[in-house]
C-alpha cells in the first residue's frame, strides 16, 4: 500500500516524497492498525448479544460470535425469510432498516341495524360513540412494543367502557390477523321505524364482545406487497395486485335490551322484541382481491383490499334464534394511502368489518368501522 502511494505521488506531482513523510505515513498506518486490532479483540470478547447491541443489531454481521442455538435460529430465520418473504425486486424492495418508531391515532365505532322489511320505515339503526385511541410503538423487525391511551377518558363525558386489542403477522405469502374487542353502552339510536321525535337518542343497554381472526394466502406474492401498504417494511416500486384466499373465524356475543324504551316509541316497530341476544361462532372461507397503486412520484402508495367470507355458523343455546346451524356471511374491506420520504412515512388507513345475521322474521347487521392516522420513522 505504501509503495502505491509513492508511485502515485511521483507521477502526479513530479517530485520525490521525502523520507520523513514516509515515516509519518508508516507510523499513522501502524497506529490505525493497532487500534483496529484492539477494537476487534475487544469486540470478540463481548457476549454475542452485546456484540449485536454494539453493531446496531446487524444480525448477519460475520464478526458476531453466535453460539450454536442462536446460530440455528438465525439459519431458520434466513430460510423462512427466503421462502416466505421474497419478492421480485423490480416490483418490491426492502426498506433496508430493522427498526421503526411509530405514532398512531386509532379512531373507531360500531353500528347495529335490524331490518324487518325492505322499507325504511321498518328499520332500527344505532351507532356507538366514536372511540379515540392514541399510541406510540417501537418495532424491531417483526416484534413491536408500545402503549395506547384512551383519549375519551381525558375528554368531557368521562371514560368509555371498552377494550380493543389487535395482533397481526405479514409476510410476502401470508397475512394473519387477530382481534379482541369489548364494549358496553355508549350508543345512540339514530333511526326507529317512523318515529322522529327525540332522535338521536342515547342508548346504553347494549353489550358487545368479539374474538375474530383470519389468515389468507397471497397468490401474487412476488409482485404484490401487503406489508408496503400496512406495515411500512417494504417499498412497492410498480403497481400490482393479487387474489386472496384463506380461512376466518368470528365469535360474536351481542346483547340488546330494548325493554326500557318508551311504549309510544316501540309502537312504531310492533315486531320488535324487548331483548335480543346474538351469540354465535362463524367458521368461514374468505377470498377476495387486493391491489397496490404506485402514484407519481413513487413516494405515494394507495391500496384497496376487499374479501367477503361465507361458511358455517354455530348459534348457541342462549341466543334469541334457537337454530344452531346457520349460514355465516360477512364482508371485510381495507384501504390505505401511504407517503414515504426517505426514512419517514405517514399513512391514512381505513377498515370495515361487517357481519350479517338473518332469519325469516328480520335481518340483523353489525359492523365495526375504523380510521387510523399513522406517522413514523425507520432507522
């Protein structure tokens, strides 16, 4: 290396490099090499997990001295990443970062509708209050930890009796999701047959709990990335879509007590009973389509995902409808608008989950609608 430097200096500047300068260069190189060796020795003496912390969690750094079991886990991860998270690089690429910090405003509500005929005068409709949740999350690869605060608890009107938990997994081939939700009260009747007076009316005699989940296979996994629209861990470079096919389950437990409504009001819906209880579990096949549009410039991404589900419904003995076996039907929709700028990202995401319950006397439809505002950074 030193010889090469000398030749370059002679040809470029047409003078001989003084020996004193060469000595300085030699000393500098020697000092740098000694420091590098010392750093390398110090690094190698650290525990493997400390080595990961030291190098910024670059898990494929060849200098990390993994024991046998962590190295086996890394090989399993590499196999899974190659098998289940590979893309055509002309359509999808990784963001090149393992960490994310995210802020999220999650706003959601519930709707209930009972339809006794196709005429609007034979319909009961109610909606819940809007629930506002704000959270912050720190993510490393597929793991995430954070905290969500219920904004309603700090606003006028007091606390809202509800919980909402969500877990999801996304890779190139598979998307899976699990939701747990409980609410009580905090609703308003907006339509009650031909009754017009005092509407909307507060209604607190409603309870709703649900446990639901789904998993579907993404057929065009080489070109379409669900993670680019909803996880911000990929960049979609060219527009693409895919058919979806999977399985879903859905347990609903809904109680409506209408016995306390004014008698003159109930006369507008004479077929209405005082109490309704819907407790059932659906086992369904779900299928649909998803598409990513890459907008100019390529920092913008738009997504629409739609998948209905049909299958078998088991209704429990304490439900209003005594039949145990019913047809299960539901509809699910998602949309997202994402903006990427270097390490930063922002998104508006919407979601709709609706469930249909019908018999010879009426049709009952309940749904959950949500809108999320998300900002974050990768590092």
